[in-house]
C-alpha cells in the first residue's frame, strides 16, 4: 500500500426528528442529483471541502458530495442506497452479500469487498477500491480503520445504521455527505408519521413484558441494543432491561447478545416472547422455511418451566427471521412490536406497509411479505 496525495480529497425518532431535521437539514443547501435508491450516477455540484462531526464526535474533513463510498455490514449499505447514493457504493463486506441476502442488492456493486466483517477489514483491498469514505457502524473497527487508512486519504466516518436512536442524525448526515438532502428528508418524513402514531397511541399505556431472545438459547438484548430500543418504542418492557452490560456478572457477549440464566426467564414470567434467528441465521432477505419456524417455536415452548409462562399460556411466543424488524434502523421493527403487543390499539396499522416502503421505495428491491419470515403463536 502506497499513500496517495491527500491535499484535497417518545420514541427516539419522534423526539429527534423535530430538533435534528429542522436544525441540520435547513442549514444544508441541496447539492447533486437524486432519483431513488441507487441515485443518478453522481452529484452535479462542485466539491466542497467540509468538516463534519460524525456520530462518535470525531471531526472529519471531507470533500462533499462524496463520490465513492465503501461500507461494512448490510445496515450502512442500506442507508447509502436509501439516501440515493447506491451507485457510489464501490465495496461492501462479505456479510452484506451472504447467501441469506441473495436478490436484495439490485443496482449495487456487490463483487468488490472491504473485508470479511466490520471487525475484520482488509485494508489492502479497501485502498485498492480507492473510496473517498469508509462508512462504519460504531461497533465496527473504526478507530483502527481511521489509523490504517489516513495515509491514503481515505476518510472513516461513523454512522451507526442499526440504532433507532441514531436514525435521524445519521440519515441527515448521509444526505449531507452525498448531496442528497431531499431524499434524506423524504425518508425522515416517511417514518415520522409512524413514530408519531406510536407516541400518540401508547401514551399512558401499561407496557407488556417481553423476553427477547437473539439467535442463541438464553441470550438476550439489553439496554444499548437497538433490539431493546424497539421493545420500548413498541409498548413493551424488556424483562432484562435492568441489566447494565459490562457490570457484575454481565460481561460476556455484548449488548445485543447477553447470556442470562434460563431460570431467570421463568422467574420473570414474560407476557410475550420474541425470538429472532432461525437455523443460525439472525436476519436475511431470504425467508426461512415454515417448517423451521414452527420447529423452533415448538422447541421454545417445550423448554423446562416454560409451560407456566404467561407468554406460552396465552400463545404469545413469536419466532422470526428478523429481516422485517430491521428496516430503517429498526423503526419498522417498533411497528411490528406494537402490533403484536397491543393489537387492540393498532387494528388499522399494517406494519407491512412501512416494510414495503423501506424495501421497494428506498432499497429498490422486491418486497417479500412479513408473514414469510414470522411465526406468531402456535401453528395448530
């Protein structure tokens, strides 16, 4: 690798949209063309050297509109495509194009790679791709990447695309980076109405208790995870919401997958169980088989002590490949949770409409109905 010349190179959404969208988007003059999820082939305005502040507070000097971007993990790639810059995506990691995402990336270059995962980046490959920016989540190897890529003039920007609390700020930031502010505003306006609906109808409503299991038995999400966030936004209460990851005995795994004592699940007696991950696949565009969903559901309810759970007695055990929950940094997921937990309040809500908007309008991919990913209750 040879360095190059770098001289010029509430729901959380409802609370954040009013403040961030007005303040930031109003300050950013639109620049460049934008025609949909893949963009128009490049911005038309003159490049401007600008200092932006990314999600973790790093000040990064970058020429905008950005013309070449690389990512790692599917969430940032989705955000790039959603704001209308998919045609500027020059590399992704291998998890983005795993078999479970077959058919999801029309219009996006998916045969050039930035590494295996967002933690296992290939810096030689990234340098060869010559992006202006490498876009990473906050749980990716951004500090190492910034150090490794600085000599080559490749900027590293952190914009976590899985966190519902960061949705507004990061869509706004990407709209500014790519000169596609109008498209960014369209995304935010679309999901504002859903956030407002949840806030209005769930005000003063007693939350339902939820055990959320992520892919492995006796493994849950805790505060700091987007999964915990959508439980709360959807009118639920995480039965393990009292855990502070990294403290006491809770040092294994991460905020998304924290091991818990199976006896504690029984003792805390959730009203609902939401289990994501089928046959080892947490989420993916390709749906699991119905047999696999039913099999996993039946295995869950047969666990020791689970016959006494309120969730099992009331047939409130929900099993799914989590793809439907992931849309728009899990904003769509909060709608599904609300529909499951409080159906009497959301009889007129069709979460599939929000999912369809994310997949068809903002990703340019064929829509697959959520029922193909989910088993709600017993099959019998």
